[in-house]
C-alpha cells in the first residue's frame, strides 16, 4: 500500500507521472519531496511557480486529502500501488507517461507472463461477439491475462468470454474504483473479482466518470499489454486510440478483418492497410507473432514438480512448497507458518522474484507464477 506522502503526490493537481518521477529522482522519496524547500522544488525541470505553489503552500491540505484517500481505500478494499512498489506493473513502468500511482481492486498480479488487451466498438455486431467467443477457446491453452475497459460491446464481451474460459481478466476503468461504469456491468465486475481478476484505475476514489479520461484509460490498457487486439472499430473511436498508444509503446497490434460494407470494420481495415496492425483471424496468428509455445509451458510445469531440478536453497524450496499448497500467502502468514523472521523472508522472496518463480501482489501477498503452478 502506498504511504501518505506518495498518495499526496499523486493527488497534487498538475503533477503528472513525468514530473512526479523527476521529483523522485531529485529527492529520493515522496516524503522528502514534501519536506523540501520551495527553492529546491523549483529547480526541478517542469516545475513552475504554479506547481511549486501546489506542492509547497498546499501541503497540509494535500496530506489531509491523502489520509482520507487511504481511509476510503481501506474501506473499499482497494490497494494503492506506488510507482516504486515491487507489484507495480513492469510493462506500464516502461512507458514515459506511466501514472505514479495505481488503484487496484482484486488479487491478480499485473505482471503475468502473457498479456492480451482486447478492445473495440461499443456497437459490437454478432460477428464481433462470435469471433471473441471462438478466440477465447483457442487462446485458452496459452493462459494469457485478458485486459479490456469494461465498456459496452467488445470490451464486456472479452471480459465475459475470458471468465467462461477460466482466464484471469482485468478491467481498466476511467473513474474511481468505488463504482463500476456502466452500472449494468457490476455483476460481471464482481464475477471477475471472485475469479481472481481485478479492476484497475489511476483515478482517485469517488471521482465521477468524465469521458475526457477515456484516452488516458486507453493508454494504460495499451501499456499493460504485450499485444492489443482490435476486434471491431469504426473509422474513429477509442479502440484506434488504444492501438495508436500500443504502437507508440512498441507493443504488437492485431486487427480482425470484417465485412467491407460494415461500418464497424472500417477501423480494423485502416489499421491493416496502413501496416499498423497484423491481420488476425485466429489465436494461432497471435501465438506465432508472440512466439508463444504451449509445449514449453508444459515442460516448465513438469520441471517444477521436482524441485530438485531447480537450483534452490532449502529456504526457497520451503517457501515454494508452501505457496504450492496455498493459492497465495502474505509475508506475515508465511512467517508464522515457517517460523522465519520477516527480514529473512523478505530477502528470500526477493531472490524468488528475481528468479521469476513468484509474483508479488498488492497487500504484501505472494503467489507462484501461474505458468509454474
């Protein structure tokens, strides 16, 4: 969970991810930023008098707002993930405009091995819905995390078909995580959370939906993905914005061709024609583009079953055995079960993360890499 000063930095008006990271690079921590003199803050590139005033003169109010935000997050069971936290999404951190703080409801890791974002028009046709239904059954053996935006049409179809195929799915929201928008998708959101999925947003809690935030939401969808798949899109729309972000972030982009007379195919055809997207007709196209191999995953699972095949310390083996017996565990639970000190555990868990054997989740929880379960 992010601390008081980290949340206050996120809530400071006009301080986006780029400037916040410059401040962190200069002062080291969010707390030190708030302890700095105004003259020191003004030396940071991009900080003018107005932003300096926001940080220096409004410190007291920002910290009060941050305290309330932390209380609301605890009440709503929402985790606040700061940019420097180990469970902050690695893919998102690679982008220049990554938010300094993310809100997450749900337990799934945002650092799985394979991420696919599926986006498209709110006016989905039967063709688009049927493609997603077939696609999910084909992609299931590769076990990707499915990301979308919880909107009508293609988005919600992607989330629901992922659930049917027992794939974890993440909904990226443009509003605060205290509500689900649109409200008719609340039942699907709850089902996602019950099945170890998640809802994610950069927007403070109790912030109402503003359509002007959709492009910012779309950039997060693109940044979290290894590949963005546009299923149906008109000539203009949010799906094309997401595809543009994906290309800017050097992510792979795919587009599904459709009826040349259909308005909802025009955006996909434009992406393909301009060489901005691969032509995708099945999951095997994506597996080839991403060089995903089911057989390799099977080999990993077989190797994992015999821990002696891995070069691990006894403490690492004990921790992995515990996590293999449980879905996930907090560092406190592991300390109690294994009689290891918290400091001892922290060192071993970091080693296991570096070896790509476990995932750090919000709330100091840990789980095995899903490809190794």
